[in-house]
C-alpha cells in the first residue's frame, strides 16, 4: 500500500468515508425467476466465478510488525462470499428509491479483517435489477475502479460464467512479522544497485519516516478517536442523484464553450450550486504517471479551481480550463479563491454494452468518493455512448434539483428527471 492510500485506513472516519458506492441498473430478464423474484442461485454463481475468484477481491489488509512498513494486501484465508454478497428481500420503486441504499452505502461498515468490497442485489418494481457495488478507495482509485467494473461484468450476454476458484489456494498469507522483510526485498529489487538504494533512502527525511512508524504504532489508540460524536460531525447524512446524458452532445457543448468535457462538468457544478455563496471553488483530481516511480499505480493530486455561480457558462468553462492548463505540477497547487463546495471527477469506462450475469447493464450511477462534509460532489462515467453524472449532497439540500440543473447546463436541454425504464 502506498503512503497516500494508507491515510484512507488511518482512523474510523476516513475508513468509513472512503467506502465508495456505485450503482448499476441492469435489465431484469436474466436475473429473475419466472415468478419475478431474484434468481439468487444464478447471481451467486456469477459473483462466485467472476468476482470472488479474482485476485483483487480476495485480498485483505495486513498491518506490519511494529509499523515498520505501510500495510500490505494479503490473501484472506477465511474468505466467505456471504459476507460480500447481499440480496434485498423486497422489490423497490426506482422512481422513489434511496439510491445510496440500493448501492449498499447504508449497509454495515467493512471489516478490516476481510476484503473491502460488497455487492447488493435489489429487484426493481419496473422489472429491472439494481446492482449496488461498494469498493473501498484503499483498494482502488478511479481508473483502476473502472477496470474492476470490467472485471465484474461481461462483454457478451452469452459469455459463460468463469469457473469458481481460489486464486491463492497454494499461497500462505504473509503475517505482520513477514512484511518488513518482504518490503525490504521488493525495495532492493526495485532499486537495482547499492548506489540507487542509498540515494532513494536518503531522498526522504528520516524524521518523517520515524513519525510514520510512530503513527502506525499508536494507531490502535487513535483509530477510534472522537467516537460516534466525531463520526456524526464528519459524516453527516447524504443523499445522491444521477442523470444520463448523450456523451456526444455533451462533448460538442464542451468544445463550443472552449473546454473539455471534464471542464464542462466542473463548470456545471459551479453553475448549479444553490448556496448563497456565489464565488466558489472545487477540488479537481489531476493524475499523472511518474517515470521515476513506475512501480506506483499513479500519482493523484487534487487541485482547486474557482468559478462564479452567476457567470455565463462559457466564461466558467474557459476559466476552469485555463486554471487546469496553467497548473505547475512541480509545485504544490495553490488554493483557489471562493467558498469550497466539494469535488468533481470524470472517468471513461467502455464504449460498448457490458453484462452482469447475462443481463445488459442499462445505467451506471456514479457517486464520488469525497469528504463527508463536502456540500456538493459529482462524478461522471462514460459508458456505451452516454455520460452518467451522479452527485452527493447533504440531506438538507435538494440533490435532485441540483443534478437536474447540471444536466441542463451540460446539454442545453430541459431536465428529464431521474432515469426510469
């Protein structure tokens, strides 16, 4: 685990907050029995073969001896699919359903002793099926999360289910006392020479390394600091909404306004902001690969961009585009002026249909991994020619109206409301 990922599991608030929900809406036929109930046997067989037999979904967190290294991912030798697959007992109306509940966000917090994912299956009263997916941000970021989505789905409706297997059947999981030696061995192999290892070690302050080890040693004492009161303050109740856009239309509109699709989404967030503060800022992830650290999945930093909620959309798109283009990756990003409202991210998935246990995926409702106190956070996923935008807001705000306004700004069309069959 990388240092920046370690923060996601450093206390009970961060750990819960980084449980990231997502929601797929699939056609019901292949997932339902003749009486309309969920075909639990078929769905379980698919999840057992396609998900639970994949390495990424069989790994749990293992902290190291005396905190000498960051935690590592090791095979769970007590894996039980029933911990990770949940079936809802009753069908729900998609027009009024709590989308976060459908995604599994209201289910219990993950256990650190087992893999950090869960799938919840719910029949909808219109004949479709909701496939809720909870992945912890410590095990994936945005781009690798899209690859995980591909892992748990199929390219064809008639594609055979993978055979169930234990991908670590012959592997003994590393224990806490194994990790320092394994980390040293991998680091030495990566550096390749004594000189490179010497330079790499001294490139970071020793005092910082000591502080990190100390923090890991004290983790059991500070993990639950503040208890339930701190949790309630940091993670107030949220609700979510989503819309489906024509990706081509939104892309053309972004170019007409002088920016990228990502710029347009951020500008739409600014323009849809309903608060009394009118000059606002939001965080914007910038991901880049480093040839100096090719073993690291990627480097992600948040930069802040600013906009006026009362300004013309074109002006806001161009302003955000300029701020992103003029950033200096060699320096810390400066804070942007304005009231900080939250976070925006946009990710591509696939341009063709995907299937879950033979059922075509119709909609994707993305909900961003953001700070629990963000006033407005939005995510976009491009799938099968459409752009799906989803947002989180406090339950005291009208998230449906806000996402609807984002739809209008991104398309130039009236808001059609929540997607229905």
